[in-house]
């Protein structure tokens, strides 16, 4: 085994010039595995970790890990397995947080790897008590409203759950589908069909393209999107490959959207789980009013771990589709057939979605239909208000007057649609 070590001094000036720093190394012919470890004082610094092989991108840990292993048939979650090809490789360091005094980063590379990849714990299937699509929300002929969540993470990035664990949570919430959107990697994609079949839920392939100036989800089995490129190239490349790009949590602390775009993507995660902190806030609507072309509305829980106060489906995104396959769900999104509900029940520990009785608002041709929303108020994009007086009531609604949402008397937002 050959082990090399390099110490990289990183200053604020380094960060000002390079958000990502490449540390090249040579992989000789016949190499069957490799191991990379980085060490630094993490008390004030945050250094992300990734890897680019001689033939292309191999994976990303972000700040979730400080080491990775690549073997012929296995790799650390977040990285693609396969015997390392000969040529120049690069350890990619993301300069996320650099203190004023700078930081020293030691990069250690071992060829071959000194150990095997630790096994990933299995997740037992959850008992399904319900399925959102059984609610039978009013839909156009041939379509059904399927319940899902467009934002979730696993151990393939900074989540603490294996893919099966996230799937089991989605099933326990009653969802028909869930997108798995790990940060800057697609290493989870190959596992989704089998895990989805095992747990009885459709798992949509996704990648959260993540930078310090904003995040976006790329949906579809379209390969990896290079987060180091300008954001406009994400939009163009996802379109070219037949996927869907959604801007994530556009107003969300230091993860708000700051990238400039000449051409906008097809979708926006308008309802992110952080909206639950203040459900009377109209800030997401204010941001959306700056979006001249409009966009398909999505919601996402951004689930990472069991310890979070909400479960998948908070909020729930409903998609009117021909069936619950990944292809049909994404086609429904592409056609703009989405609605979002936010009502949930809190047991003192976690917020669970109320799929079967949450006030809902869905589009049906030139109307929006309020379901189980008696006593709430329908508000359009111009602030005009109409009372909902029955358990199912249709209202004439020009899409140009949207987005439309339902509010309680205390102004909390319960549901929305375009």
C-alpha cells in the first residue's frame, strides 16, 4: 500500500478566489481500490469533500464525512463503486467556511484502500396504513392525484437514514412516492428501484445541486449535474437531458436562492418545511411574484433524520398522473398538475401529514376545487378572497390569477395550487 499526505494551507483569500480546490493525485494502472481521508480543525472551519476520477465525477460527501473508500463493487455512500481507472484523479475540497486565521487541511491518499466499506444497515418495511391516492381527490378523466414529497436525503449525502429508512418513513406517512435528492451525487440512483419495490413506494431519482448561493433539485434518471458550473448551465443541461429542475427553498436563511438566471427552470419548491415556522408568512408568495413566467409548484419536507420534528409529506405535494410510476409522476409535474397541502397532526414529538382529511385545493380545468375546507377562505394571487361554504366547492379560477391558497381565520396557510 502506498500512502501520500499533503498539507494544504487555506486562507480567506483562497476561498475568495476558489470555492472549490482540486488536489490532484495519480492512480497507477491495475489499481483496484483507494481511500481518502482529510483532517482539519473543525471547530471554526467547514471543508467539504468530493472526488473526480480520471473518467469523470465519482462522488461527494459535502461536510457529512471526512473520508471515503472506493472498491470495485462497493463504495462509501455518496460515491460510485468501480475499480479506479488509471490517470489523474482529484480530491475536491469545498471551501464552505474558512476562519480569518485560515485552516490547514491534510489530505491523505492510500492506494489500495486499507479496509473494506462498512456495511449499510438494512431497514425493515413499514406497515402501510393508508395511501394518499386512495383519497380520490377530484381529477380529470384518466388521472389520479398521488401524494408525495419532492425533497429527502439519505446517508448518500448528509442524511442519517439509509435509502430504505427514508422509504419506510414515506410509507408510514401514507405517501405514494418520494424523491431522493442527495447533495451533489447520484450514487443513490441505482438503488432506488429495488428499495422502492421492497417498501412499496415509488422513489424518484433526484440530485440536490448544492452551492453556497442556492440549491436546486434535478429530477429524473439523467445522470450527474455539475454543481461547480454556473446555475444557468444546470437549467439548460437538465432540460437537454429531459429532466426537471426545481429551485429549492428560495427564501430560507443562508440557503436562499441568489443565482442570476436568464432562463428560468420549470419548477419551484415554494413550500419548504421551514414555512411551518411561520405559516402566516407571505414571503414565499412575494418571491414568487417576481417570477414572470410562472412555474410548477412543489413542496418538500427536506427530511434528513428520525430526530427531526416533521416526517415526509409535511408538506405533501399531490401530482395528477396516469399512475404512480416515476415516469408518470414526473410527466404530471412537467404538465403543471400539482397541488400542495400542509395540514398535519402533532403528537408532541413529530408532525405527520393528514393526507385523508387535510384541506386541499386542486385545479380542475378552469376551476379550483376546495375539498374538506369548509369555513376556510380561498385567496388568489391578487389578494381577492372568497369563503368556502361546503365540503367540496368549485371556484372559477384563471391560472393567470394564481397561485391560489386556502387560509384559516388566523391566516395560517393550509393548501395551495397554481
